[in-house]
């Protein structure tokens, strides 16, 4: 007999998602006897989704379909409908385009019941489609099992704002009146999570994979988290963060409230800053003005809690009335962070952002361990018939590089989809004249890498025994970062495209053979049309 029969209501919400919604529902039903019911809430779809659900329910007594008479405009209202309809002791949420992996409900229910926890949470993975590449979400939080008696003792909990990788006691939600924002409220998860944490639940964490978040970047309608091109998305994001901060502060959870602001600087601000130079001037001006107004409410303690890159980006925005230094901000906002020249100092010798923004001090760079420094490496890749050369140049950083003694650099090209390392090579670093930069050079056998997208990763090694993992700035200029077709002994021909990622790092696309080259060109045209 199952140890926890019929204990969970799974609420599945969907709108115009006929190709995926039944897969989501089936993944919930497949969790086994622990699931008492699956409540599918259709938000007034127009594509026949509700009919598909009704047909599935005809042969599945555990499935209940709720049809909303009017579209709510968001995700919060249909989830609230599911909470109201749920009859089991525990409730869980699932979006129509995602799935629950086998064993997810059992893993969460076991720790929730075993530790008398009002909330149980597990690992979510973001699965890129169609490639299938999986990236763990907030892996650090779920590295090992843990029971947190009060959320304030693990402020990292505010970083996982998803509601879908968690199991909630239904009576806990009802006792504290915890609901999602109604109607068209973007990023409703942030507010719901703040309301949950403000109520002070015991939280059980498990390292098990309990949710698969499907990322479809080529979809006709992008998900909220991917559709960041409009300024309204940024305004909604800051408003949700503001609401989360005020909820926690109002509940007396000052540590968690400050953690929300630190997370904003480290996560949201860096993510959107990386994309600023992709936007038009009107967006940039609106973004800058709105961000300055939002950050004006942050105090010194809020900034002090955030990791250095986000802290510096925020201070630059506050210090300048108009958008500036966007390419440099983009690279500082990257992961790992890279601080490109110039390396200015104030009159008293303190490292500063620039000569005309001396109020943005960078004195922390004089004290941080080398392994955490935002070192800058320039990379030039020149595909050639007679051999492709990769040239690297490491910049000095306020004397810290010379102090550590750059010795060598490990060069890796890693396949983005599979994580396979196609090339690994150690190269000596040689000091240039004046010891302001250090250089390395190596050959790259492009034919041995094979097709796909390859990311350049570096590990800098120093004489003092320290090291720093980083990426390299893709140098642009005449003859650089352009597509080439090279003859190849292995493949006949090889289409080579060095390029700069959104964060400015060097990456490489390869398509071997005439057929592969044609496929790349077709995909490129499809992306442009999309």
C-alpha cells in the first residue's frame, strides 16, 4: 500500500496551449496514488484546450476540469480557482507547458509529512527545447536535504521565487489567506512566494528533480520570463519586487526583505542590464529612468548585501541621469563578471568606475580574492584555411594581476547543448611591454570540434597558486566576428561563425558539410523572421 495515498491536489493552469496541456496533466496523473485529484483550470481558451481536457477527464475520474467564463489575463486567478477547488491536504501547481518528472510528488510529500513542514521544495530544471539541454534552477539551494524551521534562517529562499516546484499544506495557505495576485499581474510568483515566507512556515528542501520547466525560445508566443523586450515587462518586474519587499517588511521579516533587494541587484538588474544594448534608445531611456527611481529607495545596507557586480551596476545607474557605458555595464553584469578598461582612480588613488563618475568607488577590488575578481580577457579568433588562431589578452586590474603573477591559461571550448569539452589546452601567459597586459596564443582545430555552438571558457592560473574561471570578451573589428566557409578534410566544408553572446563573450557556431551549412543558414533566417 502506498504510504501517502490521495494526499495531493495538483492544479494545472492553461490558456490556448492545446499542444502541451494534456502532457502536463498526464505527468501529474502519472505521479500515482499520492495524487487525489488533478484540477485543470482552463482560462477561457480559444484553441480547443478545454475540449481536450474534457475528453481526457471522461476516462480519468481523478481529473476535474474547470472552465473559466472569462479570461483572467494572468496566472494568479486560475491558480486561486484551483486552491479553492482543492480537497486534498496538500496542493501543488503545474503550468500547462511543463511537466512533473516521475516521483516528484512522492519526494515532496515524504519530506513534508516526515518533518511536519508546511512547505516542501525541490529542484526545478530548465529544459531548453528542442535541444533538451537542462540547467538546474537555484541548484545551490537544493544541493542537499535540509529542514528550515523559519525562512529568516535561510535567506537564500527568496531567490527561488517559483511556486511550481513546491508542495504546500492547503490549510496553511487558507489559514494565512495566502493567494496569488488576481487578474493581469505579471510575475505573480514573486508576490505569492513573499506571502508564503512572511507567514513563517517550516520548509523542507530536497535535492530531487521535482519540476521540468520547458523553455521554448522559438515559440510564437514567448513566456513571460522570456518576453523581456518591452519596458512594461521591466516595470512589472520591479513592481513585483517592490510588493515582495513590502510584504516581508510588513510582516517583520526585515532580513528577508533586505534579501529580496539584494537578489534584485544580483539577478534582475544584471539580467536586464546585459540586454540593454539590444534595445532601442527610447527603451534605454525609459529603463534607466525607471530603474533610477526604483533604486532610489535602496539604502546602503541593501547595496552592501548584494554581490559586487550588481551593486556596482546599480550605483552607476544612480550616479548618471542618462544611459551610459552600456557595453561595459553589460560585461560587468555577465556571469562571470568582466570589468573592462578604463581602470580609473580618484585623486587619492581609490579605484573608481571612471574619471567622470568618481563617486562610484571600486575599492573592493583591492581586497577581493583573485578567484572572485572580474578580470577582463580579450579574445580574437581568426578562422583560416591554414589554421585557426585564438589570441587572448589579459588586462591588469589595479595592480592585482601583477601581484598574483599570471602564469598560464587553460582554454576550453564547451558544447553548449551537451556540455562536452571539445578542446582543452594550457597556454603560457607572457607579459607585454609595461606589464599592463599578458598575452597567450594557440591554434584551434575547428574540424575536431564538430557541429553546434561552442562557448569559450578560460581558467587563469597565477604564480601565487590561485586561479580564476572566466569567459573572454569577443573583440569586434574589421575582419572579425564574420562568417567563413573553410575547406575541411573531415567534413568537406565547414561553416564557421565566431560571435559575441548577449553578454559580450566569445562563442562559436560550427556547421560541417554543405548540408549542415545550409541548415544553419535556414535556422538563421527563421530566427530573423521570428
